[in-house]
């Protein structure tokens, strides 16, 4: 196992396109790091540079203490786990796991191969399935066979490129838990690429958010959620996404499209007495006032509004609340929209309420 260190890594493709624009990231030995971002942000390119399938235009890549920019993939001792696990259907589980060892042509005796495969299989709880073919395994077991192949090679790290994106939602959930469990048990350094923020938030020790080839923030899932460094990260992490509202500060009071709220001293000192601001409100930070106890209701800010559409999901009730924007803050919204590639400009609020809420479409609440 080993740490992986990226220093000012740049990738310019042959056609001149700059896909990765100077990314620096320290991945500790045994750490599970997720690379996440929208399509085209450069996350696969970054992973492929780490594994050696893509040249590094400039910057320095270290695995352990060694600079590996010019090393062939094989010399880096990394194990890539692909989307479809790339198992051989005609080979047994035993032979699938043994495959990378047999490729070394004579480096290991038959006894050594057997010992390594059996060790990997018992770590992965596959010892009872060694004679089966992949077709007779569950998705989770197949995933473990793919990891078994990585284990027998004593890889420095596991690299995953969207391994679950072809699976249906239920299986994806099961496999996610499986990967997390196995990674914790093995303690192998792992880099995992996904565009799925649930995977990003549940799997990793730390999450690196990329956008247009640039690293936006690297933090624990909770750190990203609670202290996003910019609007992009704030809007990207969280489902349903954070609401962005135009607000005006007038004489120390924050005027939102549906409410006026006195500002805390801390916010007042940061924003000043006047100005236009963007207010980020997580959907789950709203509640149906009718369901709150008096003490809690008084502690918050209550507002009356019209509800456009509701969606009942069993655990939550999402309510969509339209709002109007005054002319004065329209400019700020346009700026926000440019910053978020058109994702920011919304004229409705998404509110996640307790599923017991009786609010329905068209209500005023
Ligand atoms: P996705 O989630 O869609 O796979 P990604 O974040 O993994 O996206 P990359 O595959 O790393 O994105 O691609 C990053 C950018 O580099 C994209 O704009 C892509 O079009 C571009 N790109 C990828 N491969 C090449 C190539 N061989 N030549 C030129 N540009 C490329």
C-alpha cells in the first residue's frame, strides 16, 4: 500500500484541450478518496493519469516516495477495477482471481498461486465459491472477485472508475456498502471516480470536487456539506440541491423573497449594513410550522407561502414554493447563473418537510 501524491498535475490532450488544469492532492496511505464532479470535469482523465493509461503533460505524480510520471502502468502496481469488473465468464472464481498471477509467467509456483488466491478469497468471503463461474454469482460477489484480483497482486492502491454506473438503483446501493466494507477491512489506499454524489458522500474518507479540470474543494463529506467553499460545491453536494435565493440586506435586516430576517451580529459584520447577497438554504432546514412544537416554532422564522407542487416520498415530503424576484436583485441572479452554468437561476424553492406534513398542492401554508 502507498500514499499517492499529485502536484500541479496538468493534462493537455493532443487537440490542445486542457482537461486537467493543475491539480494538487495528497492521498494518504490507506485513505479512501473520491473524485467527483459533473460530466467532463476531468475526473476520469485524472484517474487514468494516476494508473498510467494517459500521459501527464506536466506536474509530478508520486506513489509512495517514488516519482512515477514515466513509469509504465505495470510498474506502478496499481489495480484498476472497471465498470463491468472485466471478469472472464468461462473461468472459475479461482482462475479469475489467479489470472494476474498467471500473467507473470512463471514468477509464482502453483502452490504460491493457490495460497495467494485462497488468502484473498477468505478475506473477501469467497472461499465457498471458488469453483463457480461468474454467471452464478451475485453482483456483490462479482465485485469481490474483481477486488480479489487486485488483492493477489499486492497492489499499492485500488482505483475505481464509476464501477456501479451500469447497475440498477437497488443493486448500486448494495454494492456501495460492499465496497465500503471491503475497503475498510483491507485498508488499501483507494481512489474512486464517480459523478454520483450519494456514492461520493457515503464512501470516502475525503471527497475531491472537480469542475472544468480544476479542484474546487477537498474535504470530508460532512465538511463539504456544512462548509462548501463556493456556490458550485454548495449546489453540487446535496439532494435535492441547496436553494439559492437573492437577498437584500437593508439596515441590518435580510430581505428574502418571502420573509424578512434580522441578521446575526456575525453575519452583519461580514456582509455590512447594505448589499445584495445570495442566500443558500438547504431544503431540510425548512419545516411545516403546523407540525412544530411551540418552542421550536418560535425559535425559527415563520412565513406564509403558496405551495405549487408536492411530492411525497415516504420518508420526506418535497414541496415546491414559487417566489418572485425584485428587479434590483435580478443582476445578482444573472451573475449567479453564469457562475453555475445555468443551474442557479431558479424561481422556486425546494423544501423537504416531514412526510407527516399535510401540505398539499396549491395550499397556502
Ligand atoms: P464523464 O463523467 O463524462 O466520464 P469526466 O469528468 O470523467 O466525465 P474526462 O473523461 O476526464 O471527464 O474528460 C475531461 C474532458 O477532456 C472532457 O471535456 C473530454 O471531452 C476531454 N477529453 C477526454 N479524452 C480526450 C481526448 N482523448 N482528446 C481530447 N479531449 C479529451
